[in-house]
């Protein structure tokens, strides 16, 4: 009889669910809900919110889709991955009090910055938090406290998006130490929740859920939802992690020196180290990695670009899609069109910073912009290529910061998905960064399934959990065009410097 590990990836665009056959180590099924992207509400500029109950509805839908093909009565473990840094505030009945303030919402930047300076700035705060409070979960709660006092007064617990889905699965309100660190609520020196920051903001410490290790006991599937999902009641929920630590797990990036990348709606490069490090300007951020333990220090250093796949999609829909309603242009067509333009797009450059405040730019929202547009020589292919190259250049810019604080970047692992499906994008990424790129056929929901199976003891070690991971392609830097890319990247950085200087 088959034994399945079920994994969920709670994204901002969709809910993905995967089944891994524990005995073969292979993914055997996957489902996504809804059929189109989930809505993100923006009641004001720089805001981004989603309904937590919407995530749960699509968890149910994706699970039921799997249940039409597989016997979910054989599910032996559940793992959860989720969009990071969101804030879900619930009352004593577990009912959300307001929409979740999600990862790309920029409203709380000033609250984090004020706390950072009030608590002593870089010398006092960074050794303890490894990050500025910035625009993370703690600062979002501070915004609610200051601007929605009636809502704040009703809060029983706060959760991350994955905590909320876990609560709906099990009825238990739990989080992880890694999750508290991603919310900038973890004191790395004291190895406990950051009481000094909680006191500064005036939070009741009781609003934080109990924190556990990423692998292990996160409750079990409640009888009240088991029939709806088709999963046996009592199935252990045995892994939980934010999407970027989980993406690293999905790619078997667990040890110092290993690097993972994603290029979906946002783009991320995530490296593992064995000591606490930080950027003095908090342009990249450090969190507890999923396999951090008291006897094994593991930290994840993360740089994020908010506008990655969302820029590529914007170009497709607003520049390329036909106006006659005949249907969207495929991404294969987009990628082929990009290849028609030369490296550097004949002087056309796009800064892809149009999706909120950017950490690598010190939490400033400079917006996206197009530079060097010449009506006589530039066409659609130049715009598409400039967008894809602009994303690569922005990720390369963040990698420079990571190297400054001591990370070695030689090989980068990524899923064979999203922007990495573009041949131009993956070649440009390898050449600009100087890193070998390895592409694997995996995603966050599969990683969550493998993590849940390991957390439940179905695999003896992480190595066993990833025995079924398949390398799809290896891309080396192309030295024949490295000079051309170096020139284009240098010109792109000059454009960025001009924009940053003009905003001062």
C-alpha cells in the first residue's frame, strides 16, 4: 500500500499541493487552486492584503483535486510552506480580524525604521535581530496598533500565513522559531523571542504563538476537517517553513556554502551559513534556517527582488497580448521574442522596482522605470529583453551585497520553473553572477511534502528525503559574452545610481 507525504505551498498567487510517494521518493501528483491568480487587494498605494480564509478555501480545493486522482487515505504526513512576513491577526475564536497584510505591503516601513533608531541603531539592534525591523511582521503589527486600535484591542494571537493554514488543519495555534525570526521577533543572542522589541512596540507577549522547530510536532489533522479534505484524522502535520527557507529545503540546500534561487512573482537568492551574519544597512536579511538546532547552527541569508515574474507578466499583458481578445501570448513566445534583441537591448534599460519598497535598496520604493528608450530603434523585443535582463541585473546587485558580508557564490540551485524557464534568463543569470546554475524539477509544495515526511520520521535523514530529486539542467557562465554582459550591467547600475541620487 502506498504511503504519501502531502505538501502545501501557500503563495500569494495560488495554493499548490503535492504528493510524494515515500517509498519511491518521487512526486506522483500535484494540484493548484484557483485556476487564475488569487486577488491581492490594494486599498491604498503600497498596500497589499489578502483574505486568510481565501487561502483555506483553495487549500481545500487543491486537496480535493488530488483526491480525485489519489487515495488520500494513504497520506501519512503533512508539510506547509507559505508566503513569508505576512500578518494574520485573530480573535479568541480564531477568526481573522482584518485581511492579512502580506509580504509586499510597504505601509510599515516607517514603524520599523523608527524602532531601529530608538533601540540604538545598527550597533545595538543588528547583533540581536540580525536585521532592521524594517517592513516585517513585527512592524506591521505596530502599524495596526497605531492605526486600527479597535482591531488591535481584539487580537488574541498573531500568525504567519502558514500558521493560519496550520491552525485550520489542526485547531492548534503554533509557529516556528524560524518563523519568529522572519517576522523580526527573535533575539539571536538570547535565543528566544525578542522581548526588548516586543516591549518597545508595547505588544503583549501572549499574542505570539508557541514556537517549535521547523521539523516535528505541529499538531495533527483535526477530525472536523479530515472528511472535507479526505485525509485521515490524526495525520501528523510535521513541518512548517516560510517559502524561501522551504525553497532552499526543496533544492536540498541545507549546509553552509549552498545557495538557492527562485524567480517567481518575486525573485530571491538564499544562502546558508553556519554563523550569524548581517548587512550593516539591512539590504539583505538573515533568518534561522529550517534545520537550525541548538547543536547545529544554520542561518539563511536572503535577498529579495519584489518585481520579478510580475514584471515579465506585466510586459506580456501590456506590451505583447493582442487587443482583439484572441488570447494571451504564451511565455514561450515572450522568451523567443527576447532572444531577438542584442545583449543590453541596444541601450534600453529597465529598473524592475515597481512592486513596493525594496530591501536591497534600503527599504525605499523607487518605482520601476525605463531608460534610454529610442523610438527609432527599439521595439517589442528590446522591451522584453530589457525586462528580463533588468531582473537578472537586480538579482546580481543583491548578490554583490551577499558577497560583501562573506557568502561564497559558486553554484546556485533553482527550480526548473517560472523565470528560469526562459533560456535567455538562465544564461544571463549564470553569466552575470559568474555562478553555475543547476535546475531541478521541484517546487515549494514538493519540498514541503518532503519536509513533512522527514519531520514525521518517514525518512531517516534529509539526504534520504531528497533521494528522488532530479537534476534537469546545468548552465555554466558563457565566457564568450561575459564582456558584453559586464558592460550592460555596468550601464544598468549607472542608471540605478542616477535614480537613487535624484530621489535624495
